[in-house]
C-alpha cells in the first residue's frame, strides 16, 4: 500500500531548511574563521609569554604553570566568543554550563583536588624543577610541575607522573635544597685485624679526596661488634652534587687500601663444633 505523498509539505520543508541554512551559514563561517584565527593568536601570545619569561630568567617552575594557565584561560574566552557568534543565548549557556560544571565537578573531584594541590605546591615551593626528590614511594629529578601532575625522571631514565594532591598533603624528601650532604659508610674488618691501623688506612684514603670537606672533618669510630666483623662508621661531608661520586669511588678505594695493608673484610661466618659420641 502506497502512502500519499504531500509534495507541498516536502517543498515547504525544503524551503524552510534552505532558509535556515542561509540564515546560519554566515554565522557558522564567521565563527569558524574566528576560532581558527583565535587559536593562532593564542599560540603566538603563549609563545611570546614563554619567551619573555625565559628572557627575564623567570623561575622555571612557576613559568610553566603560568603559561599553562594563560593558555587555558585564553582558550576558554575564545570558546565563549565563538558560542556567542553562533547566536546561542549566553544566559542559557551559562545556566547549562553551571549545571554541567556541578555534575563534572562531582565526577572529577579528584582532578580538582590535584589542581588545588598544584596551586599549593607553587605557593609553598617545597621543590623546584631540577631538584632530586623522594615522594610517594618514588625517587627522581623533577622535570615539570603541571596543573594536575608532577613529572619526574628516575636515575635509570623512567618517567613518573604523580598527581599533585597526594604530594601536597604527604611527606617528601628533597635532596637538593641543602648545598652539602653527609656521606655515611659502614666498613667491617676482621676481629684479628688491628683497629688503629684500619682507622689510619681508611682516613688516609678519604682525606685524599678533594671533594670531601675539611670542616666538619671526617668522623670515624667503631660502631658495632658484629657477628663476623668489627664495624666502623665513617661520616664525611661533601657538596650535594658530589654525593654519589664520593660514596662509590671511596668505597672502592677503601677496599683496595685495606687489601694492600692485609686487613681483611670478612665474610659472614659461623664456628661449628662437632661432638662425637663414643658407643
């Protein structure tokens, strides 16, 4: 069964659709042109601000955060402008945006907490870009502090992204804030070895390293009479940047010096006594 076709209605619908398209086409084209040009201008402004910060040697940590914020605010303003050009009533749009913002805010409460955490970190400045830190179970060099996350790289060149919220409320260790650090060694010798000679050999090695500070002077003392060894504790001070070099190189040099002076570094050992029972 064929339904009757009302050609008049079809013609009227087509004419109305064409009229609507003709009415809105200039607005859509204008909005697209403004959107493209606006994005290009925003990119130029952001790059200009970034270069100005770099020229003024602005703090890198704050610089990246401000550049991100400026970019977001400018893009939000552009979006509102484009929406207005399309003829959408801003009061209705703002009401819809407010309702959507509330729903999104409840759904993204963790993200908003990370944003607040990022602001707190930039105000309190517990660490900066380039600092070596330990936080949330990870250790590495801070590469970037973003609005929501902190990016760091580990010594073996892994990238770690940590949300800002737990960082701002948790504990952390910053190894870069102090200009010098104490380097601790634990060195064991055999019970049959001469303690005074071992102390002299160890101090002879450590004092030759120019990276080791003379004030405060190196400290060495017997720290424990362990199961298999007499343990020395050696504490010296060095610049923070020299920490690992002082530790690794002197640990090897002390071992070689003790071997050259016939002072043993014993392995863990036990004395076993066997008793035979005569039948």
